[in-house]
């Protein structure tokens, strides 16, 4: 079974022939499989997640790349990443869930308290930005297996123009609240454990345009371009070793998508297991914690995998890979 590579986008959900729900990762896929992972599968006992027929077990407890990789049953080698990545065969998919369609349904007819809050949040974003499309809802609400008592509201915005409007809106609107101090401490502490960064450095990366509170409900907002392609047609990279550098990232919209990408305007190699054969031109991160600093730009300290492409004649630093977490720290 073949499918257009741009037929699904980041944070879409799919239902498989085994009645599992999978999450699509990124916009670049292949005609034969999507890059993504199974997140919920039918459970033998009662759980928080239910679709009216089955209870579901959450297979992946956190969004940390290593945890996703660890629980993935199927993986394929992708030369562009020089890594094996989790996949979902297109032949195993019997339904695709578009977050934007689900958002429209919530606006028309929310059926429980959480859906009502999600509906209000979406309408608040629409009123604030003037957008009539591009805003979707993902997470367990998307396939209707959420639990109003424990589930969060996960918003996804498609399109760069739409994303900038939403970021500006959330930054300025009092309807969207930053985490209070106890929640910020808890959030920072958890991410400190998974990333290895000091709590103080994690706190510097918090932005309410990424997560916060709306009418007392936890929300997260992801941003995605509307362009996808065939990941197998992208230039291959090879991992050469580890590198630490200081530099200046330009910032820009490509950092909002997953994986985040940011251009290096200048840099200085502080430590490297091998001398880069080409210029290091880009940072690529699979850890979404670093999205704000890569989007906003500025002076940074980076540790990650040195990956180089002979076809492009350039190198990049990869953050958040299974082989090594690395980090990005703002230095100004």
C-alpha cells in the first residue's frame, strides 16, 4: 500500500488493524511507512483511557526520545538521521485522525467538561488571532479516548503564519497563564532528571506559548509547518562523534517544527572527538525542551552528535538522539 508522503503531518493519530492508536512524528515520511510510534493499545484491565469499546494501556509514559525508541516494536534505518527510527507501516493503518477536524467538532459539540475547556481554548485562540483554520487538538482527545479527570489539552498549530499569530496571542493574553511556582518547580525538576540539565537551566527554557494553564486546565501547544516530503529522498548524514561548541543561532520558524532546526551564524568548537570535515551549519534537536531558544535565537552552548553529509558538504549537531542526549543552553 502506497501513500503520499505528505498525507499526514506531525501529531496526527492513526488507528491500526490491531486497534492500537499511533502518533505521527514529524512531517517527512515514506510511501510505505510513517515515522511514528504506537502510544495506546487495548488493555486487559480498566485504565484511564476508553473509547466506548476498549480500555487502553498507555505504552509510552513520557515523550523522551529514548522512551519512544525503547517501546517501538518496528524500526527502520533512515539515512538522513543515520539512525533507526520507530515506524508504523501504512498497510497496518485503517484510520487517520486530523487534529484540525477534531477541533472543529469540539467547537460545534463538546461532550464533556474537558472537551468544553478545549473548545473554549480553541475559540479563544481564534478570537485572539483572527484565524479560522490551522488550529487542531491532539493527544488522547483526538481519537476520543481521553479521561476528563486526568487528561490534558494538547493543541497543535499548522502553518508558520498561524504559528506566529498564536505565539503572539498567548504571550500577550491574560487568558493563558504561566505555571505557578510549585508547578514550575515540578516541571523543571522532571525535565532536569530526563535531560541531565540543572533545574535552573531548565527553568530558563519555560515559555507559556509552549505550555501553561487555561481556565485551570493544563495545556501544551505544538507548532508544525504544513509541508511534508519523502524522508528517504533527503541527503544522508553520518555520525562521526561527539562535539561541544559555543555559538550564535539565528533563530527562526524551522525551530518550531519537530525535529527543531536552527542555523548557526557563528561558532567555536570547544571539544570534539574528531575534527569536523566541513562547516557546522545547523543544530537539529529531537528534544522539544530546546525549541524556544532555537526559535528565538541567541548565544548558546551546545553538546551533541557531530553528523556530516558529503552530499551537502556540511555538518550539523544532533541533540536528543538515542545515542546521546546532549543539550542546548542559552549563554546570554
